[in-house]
């Protein structure tokens, strides 16, 4: 997906400003200092200097800045912020590094800290165009179009050859329906780099909003011909078909993206609009739910806009039904053990049987059990359960199997998954947001239980292109929306145990036993489960709960008398 800000371009705007050559000057030092050097070569040279502890002062600040940029591109924002903060301590006047730290904060979801860095960079050098552009992108994501336009104007004023300033301003002008201004900006961008992909990719939408559909499709199709698997361009074309009212063609594009990228927020949001226009409101709500729930702290601009649309339409289409006198409770229980491309897990199918039996025993009207799910079957099962959840007061999903965090996203792993590279998780695994969506239609309690915090079995052979953080084991911590409760069998970044000679995992054993106890409110229940697992594993595994059910009501698996 195209980004509003190009991280690889930012690296070119800083370097050792006036530092004298250090005594240990070498080829690595010269390359590290050279803003025009090829990115990979410059990064490696700076890494060599840092690893050998061969630089000090402003040269070390430059090396740390290059290192920080590389970490941003790997999505390891915490380490990037640490490196860039050290660089700023060494060279406080290096506004390029201050601006870069702002990008790291923004990608981490800390917009307040990002804006503070962008403002600081501008304060130190008011004619520095990059932080105006970056500040404008924050305004744009938050819908502050005039503030974004003002900043992009200043970015262009002080950096008239900065292509992103023109393409970003063109997008704001498009949203403001200043189409002639947008086309003029795209024309200026073409003078700078006629081959820049973000020109035709975004101009496609501008032409579509103008009703100039032939030109819109020419731009979209040109980009799709060059990059036939790029979901950004295919979704843009689907959006143009939607603008034109050609619902069949729009649906075809959205479906083609979802076939390859089943977790795509934009494709789900777009397809929801197709179904809504066709008055298939149940399917529209299902797609909107798949797009509505965010667990990652940061969304790209297009994703953020698509998610906002999905949230608004979901709220408009959700019937305000009162709860039934006798609460209807439904559950989906999944045990993935028969993995085809990594070692199999023996416990999940047994654990799923144990938990399903316990839920039936405490009166759940529907308990769907689905073991050893392939990718396509996994998504199909979630869709079927989501339809049940819409008619229920309680919706619970229990999952046992492989699961881990990659690149800031938590994934559950189907049994046919192949992960040659970490980025393949986007197409081959199930994002946790999709499981959240499956319980999202329930009227009262929405609960997801994940007994999936195991070592990543793909890690030894998987090509790593993203952050190494937490990629080897466990999930990352999350912040589910109001009214959702997510329980991990082990705390974020840690792994769950399969038990020591026992047929079921410690977590499943404790959960199946404890949920049968009468008059134990659900928040207290999972505290007890945590303590029981902690004891059973001799302090090696600690379950953890995120979020909470609605606060004005108590929830009991067994109400008692």
C-alpha cells in the first residue's frame, strides 16, 4: 500500500552537518556521511561503524539516524525511537533526525509526540519542508483538511522539488473537491518524476470523483498492468467502479483483493458498500465489522478513512434490539493441530473438545466446533459464526493452535499456512481483528480466548523483512474497543505451555474447570484462571486479560442461585 510519507526519502535530508573528519575516517565513514549513497550501502556502513564503536559526536548521530530509519522501515518503532533519541542527544540541532523521530512516533500511534517533534524541527529550521509535509499527513488522517492544506502549502514553498508535497496536497484538494487544483498538483509532480507511482495511483481517484471515468480507469489500469498484485490500485479501481455505480465490477475488484488479502480493511469496507447498495444488509454488516475493529495503533490514510466509513455504516445498520429474557449464548471453538508445513500440535484438538464440552455443560445454546482449519475454511467459519453472533447476547470464540505477532499485527495460523517471509502473514494467516469482528455483533458479551501463545515454528526459516521484535514467540499487547474482552493464555511476548504429561494444556484445564463454578463474575473468573495456571506451571505461564465487557452488568457462565 502506498504511504502518505516515504520513509526512505526522509533519510536523505540529514547528515553530519559541520563535523570535522574523525581520526578513524574510513570508507564506511565516508559512505555513512554521504546522503546520496545507495540506501542499503549507507545503512550497512553506518551499522558497521556503530557495531565497532568507531564514531563519536555528530558522526555518531548521523549513523544512529540512518540506523533509526532502517528500524522504522522494519516497523521496530521502539528501538528506532531509542536510537534517534540518542542521536538527538549527540546533535540537538540535527532537525532531520528530530523529524525522523516524529515519523517513528507517528507510526507507533503517538501522534501527540510526533507533532511535538515536527513542531520542534520547524522551530529549529522554519524553512525545512519535510516536517511540514509530515505534520500535514497527521492533520489529514484526523480529517483536519484546512490544516493539512496549510502545511502542504508550506512544504511546497520550502521544498519546491519535493514530490510528496504535491501529491499529498493533490489528495487534500481532491477531498475538498478542488479538482482542478489537484490535477495541477499532479502535473507538477510529473515534472519532478514522471514515473512516480503515487501520481497515477491517486489521480485515478481524483478523476473518478470528477466523473471522468475513462481517465480514471486509464490511470488505475496503467498501475495494475505494472503491478498486477498491488491491492492499493485494485481497490482504487473498485472505488471508481463504485462511484460510477457499476456494482458488479466493483464487487469483482474487492473480491479479487480479499481472495489474496483476506484481512484487507479497505476491501471489506468497499464490499460492504456494494452490499448495502444492493440491500443485502446482513452481508454489508459482516463486511463493515471486518473493517471496523482496529487493534494496531496506526492506520495508513486510506485504511483509516475506510475504517471510519465502515464504523459509521455499521452503526447506522445495526438494529437496536433489546436483549431476550433468557440470554442466548453462542460459541465457536477451534483447535488447530494438524499443521502441514511445520510440526503438528497434539493438544489443540483435545483442548477444543474439553472447552466445547464445558460450554455446553453451562448452557450455551450453540457451540460450533471446527478443528484443523485451512485459511479459506477459517474465514468461512468466522463468517458463519458472525451470523450466529448477531442473534445472540453472548458470543465467545476459543482458539487453540499456533499464533504470534508479526510486524505489529497479531495472527492466528491456519493449518495450511506457509510463511517463506514474515510479510506473507498478511495473505496467509488470520488477523486477530477478524476474530474480534466475528463476535462483534453480539448484544452484550463479546469474548475472545486465545490459547495460542506458542513459539513461532516458521521463525528458523522465515525471511525477515520487518521488525524482529516478538516475531519468535507469543502475541503483542492490544487495546480492544469498548465492550470487548480478549484473554491470552500467556502474557504478551510470552509462550503458553502444552502441559507436562497431561492430555490438555494447563490453560484449557483451568478454564474448563473454573467456568463451571457458580456465581463467579467473568472478570473474577479469569483472575482465578490466571492464578490456577500460574500455580500449575510453577510460575512459568501467566494468562492475561485485555479490555472488559460492559461495566453496568455482571456476567456469569453459571449464575447459580
